[in-house]
């Protein structure tokens, strides 16, 4: 696999709805790409497991939930932690576009509620790490208490792998 191409795809991947995979409640996914000192990760989690609703916030209570989550996104360690010290160098999210209430969009709210669509919360971080990350912890399970599993796909310069992390054991290792 061409890693540069994969990273290019990842950078353009934050879309309102995940097209790449099935939407299954309680199951999220994490894509993790390491290339030299650069580490990119992307979470893709059913909105039902983050917000308890899957549409743009309608009530102010829902909007507060979304705002609180957006504040948390500024602290990646609330979602993922590594054995190595990694410096955050970038973040993208779809929350502000898809879930945050906008004053000018009253008609659209009603429309979205009627259809009861599914939606995913998608957010990505880019880190710079001096050493390749070997162990990963996923405190995201503490933020999303109904989330049961995360399917992790990881890719580095030499290899790639797929594994499932459950909330009972919210960590994994990428062994050499
Ligand atoms: Zn759903």
C-alpha cells in the first residue's frame, strides 16, 4: 500500500457521514497511521454513543452537550493516550458543522428530526512523535459510556493491521 496516498485520503476523510463503513451503534472505529515521526489518528463513532442523539442539536440542552464535547476535543488525551510523548500538530472534526445548532437553520432542524437519520462523530488528530508509538490507551470509552468496541486499523511504514478493542480492555499494543 502506498502510505502517502493513504494519508492523503485520510486528510480528506472528515465528512458528515461515514461512507466507508457500516453504521452500527455501540461500535466505533479508529484509523491510526504512523509515518516516521508523524502520527495521524481518526475516530469515527456513532453519534448516538457520544450525544445520545444523531442529528443537529435542536434544544439548548442538546446544544450544550455538543459544546461540551467540542471543548473536550481540544484535549486529545481525553480520547487517546500513548506511551510516547507526542506533540499535537493538528485537529479536525465534523461536530461544529453537523451537530452544533445554528441560529439561521430553524427549518432544517425540524426536517432532520423527522427523518431520524444516523450520523457519526468524526474527529482527527495529527501528532509529531520522536519515537514510534507502541502502546495506546483509549479513554474515549470513559467519554462514550455506551460504546462497546472500537475497530482499530493501523498502518505504518512497513505493516498494517486490524484489531478490535473492547471497553473492558481499552488499550492495545503495536508490537515490533
Ligand atoms: Zn445511528
